[in-house]
C-alpha cells in the first residue's frame, strides 16, 4: 500500500461526505507522526487540513465520523482489530 494514495473521508452530520487524499509515504515514522497528530486533533474543536490551495477548517461538532485508509504502525489498546465494513 505504500505506493498508493492515502484517503480520508469525512462524514458530516448533515449526511454529506468529503474526501481528501495525499501521497503515501513509505517512511513508517512519518506515518506514526501523522497518526499521532490526527489522534491529538480528535480532542481539538477544529480539524485543520493543509492543502495545496490553502486550509480546510472543519468544526469538530459538524463531523459524524471519519474513515481513513491508513493503518498506523501501532493502534491504541482499546482499538478493535480485524473488523470488516459491511455496507447495505
């Protein structure tokens, strides 16, 4: 997966979806750093994303869920592993 795009899809409370992508980085420490920053951002009132055009600032209260196709090197101990998403 290291040569693929990373994708994050934000599911908003109003039912709309917005996806963001970035180039994969084979450096696992960079992935761990990104994941650490993302987990830290979960406690902040705003999700701030830097793009080539500027910033996307999303109020956390508007987010229902976030789906990311990135597996970090280490998950928190409370994470449930081996799950498959089933869509209707």
